[in-house]
C-alpha cells in the first residue's frame, strides 16, 4: 500500500445534501482501503452534535437553539420549506433503500474513518467537546488538516 | 457459474454506498483466496464492484444474472 493512500475531506456545509455526499464519499474512500479523515468545520459541526442544548452566552444559546441539534435535524440546501423538505427527502430516501445520514455516519465509523472537529468553529458556536458524539477523535486546528491533506491523494472541500 | 463461495452478502434493496461498505467490511474478515458472493440489484453496483476490486487489488471473478438481481463474485487477493 502506498504511503499516501489517504483521503481528506473538509466538511464546511451542514446541509443534508452536502453531509450526505461527504459521508458517502468518505465511505467509498474507506471501503477502498484509504486512510480517511473528515475535518468538520463551521456548519459541518452540526453533523457531529449529540443533541445537547448548546451555548454559554445569550447569543450562543440562541444560535444553539436555532441550529439543528443533531444529524437527524439537518435540512436540505434547497426545498427546505421550514423543515418539510427534510421530512420529504428522508421519506423518499428511505422508500428507495438509501441509508439515512445517521446510518451513513455510523458506516464511516465502522470502516475506521477519522472524525476531527475544528476548534475555532467550536469556540465561535460555543460547542464543547461533550456536545459532540464520542467518536470525534480530536479537536484540532488548521495545521492538522493541512498536514493530513498534504499527504493525501484525495482532498475534498464540501 | 461454478465457483466455490465462502460467504454470501445480501445487498438486495441497498443503494450506493452500502453494497460497497458491506463488501469492504466482509472482505476484511475473510482470508486470502476466499470468495465473496454479493447479491445486489442496484444499477450502480454493476460498475462499483469491479471498480472497487481494481482499486483494492482484489480479483473480480465475474457476475451472473439471477433475474431480479445480479450475483457478483469477488476473490480476496489483497
């Protein structure tokens, strides 16, 4: 196996469709034997939240209350219709045998995909480590992401 | 197809990327030389399974039309 048989995905977007694509591609990379790392930043962190109410300051608590509490609450980037779109797409995906976002995330975990969370975004959003799922391996900065990406055959920004 | 199969994976009704995810998981538990049969009806799997074999260095032995689904045979060689 080559030394750089690695894949690095930056997940900035927190839309259902973007997160769906990110976990699907990561599954494909890990299934192909690549050492796969997903770096979650800004809205992407919503895909890792564990359902806790978040925020310390008044504004942080407002942000926490308005954002999705966990992966099942992510809305699509189009046809959101105040949450109706999510219900509609979830049903259409389920009817067609497409895995849910939570199932895809678990598949990534089972295949050994590494989840890293961006420290700065967590500070801005007032998220603590314990507000994220335990499978998050580390809270890191951009240098860690760059180090991983510079050694990867595949680098994606989603 | 006259192939001795060591393990059968039922991926009927599954869509991308699940047939490949389960194939990767199953192959990790198998020995070199063993054969995995994947039963799948997703059209995407038709291109995905040989592509996965090529990338991972495993051998794609072939496929067999079973009517509503296709049987794919993959030998662990890597």
